[in-house]
C-alpha cells in the first residue's frame, strides 16, 4: 500500500550554508533534522516522500539534501517527488495584496502537493524532530480503514515541546474524556518556558496539555484522493474572502486553525496518537548545541546508527 510523507520545507531560505536554521547540521556526518524524519518514515513503512519547496530554491535544495536523499530512496524503492508552494497560486478571482511578502501558510503548502497525493499521507514540518515512535503509529493508522472525514494527529505533552531560548507556537488541544479524540485545536503563539511551567501572554499553561506539532495524517480510500484535499481547497477560497480581506499582509492559512474549525462544526473527527518522545528543533540559533547533543545521545544509545541510513 502506498503511503506518503509530505515534508513542508518551503520556508527554507535560498542561501544554504549561511545559517539557515532548517539546514543546520546536527548529526555526526552533518545530517540535518530532515534526514532523521525521512529515515524514521521509511523505517516505519512509508514508501513515498514529497518535499514541498519553492521553485527559487529547487537547485540549492537538491544540492544540499535532495539528491542525497533521492539516492537513498532509489536504493530502497521509495518514490521521491517535489511540489512547489507559490504565493501567486491563489483562488480564482483574487489577487495577491500589494506589499504581501509573508507566505500563505501550512494549508497552502499541503494544497501545493494536491496533484501528487492519491494515497493516505502524513504531514510534518521540515525543521522539527518528532521522535522515532510517531512514524509507526501514524503508518499503522493510515493503513487501516477510516471514514473520509477522519483525521489523525500525533500529540505531544507541552512539556516535551518547549525551547529553553524563547517562545514557540503550538496547537493547544482539548481532548475528550476518554483521551482518544481531540475536540478543538487552538493555535497559540509565544509559549514560553517559566520557572513554574509555561505561559502564553501571561496565562499559565498546564505542562501536560496535549499539543499539535503539525504532524497530521489523512486517509484515502482505494482509487480516491484524500477527502481532506477538497476541504482544504474550498477552505482556501473562504480564507481569502473572510481573512485576507481584513488582514491582507499577515493572515495565514494554517492547518491547526482549519482543522480546529472543522472540529467545532462537527465536520471531522481527530484521532489522538499520543507520543511520549521529546521534540527537538532549532527554533533559535542557541538551540543548535542542545539539539546536536541530543542526537549524539540517541546515537550512543543505539536508537540511530552512526551511518544513519545503514540500517534500512
């Protein structure tokens, strides 16, 4: 069964080697976080990788990581494809607001790959390490039968997703009493670690709160594209009509916001796949040393090989 990992990497800058956080080496052989994501997805059974990037960085992206990963995937029989996120790719009848430079967000990133997705797929960020256990959990869920309106997410405890060096954005989740499904997701910015735990805009947060890290799963019935892609496309037009018109320079079409709205309207179910793994990410320049040390510890513990892909 074909299952796809879609990596949202369009936010990566074009000056590779110049301090772009998503491309900072963190492994023993200069691997970047994306290497570990691809490794873990293939090990879990995913057999197609789709990178969502911008056309202006294609050559640099392939030189830095794409060609290398393609070589690994070719050896393993894993398909690799590219989709391109373009600020000009907007719904008919609308125009890009004058002065707009901010990308349209994660919702448009997934929509950019619509023609490449005819199978169940998982979405992740390029610059987040999610832990090894999340991928087999999601792969098992995607290869089971589900209703068209079903969605899954890997949920993390807030305490495992904070940075020591500044605020982060997380999707705070409200979970049903049986802890199997989420009933609401609220995108929350500037969550900072404090001596007492964590807070956002002065409001104290429970460290055990379940959060989304943009690790989503969308099923597809045999021979049909995932139902969510149609919802995503229709929602993009609504976003332009209702949000871009009022906030033309900064509004973003975000997956947690869209899915949270669907949940409140009863338009989908959201299965929780809980993970106890700790998130790593180079959100700030100061994070790199801690992330590099964490990967070194995982290698020493035997979670990964020194030659990352040698065990596949």
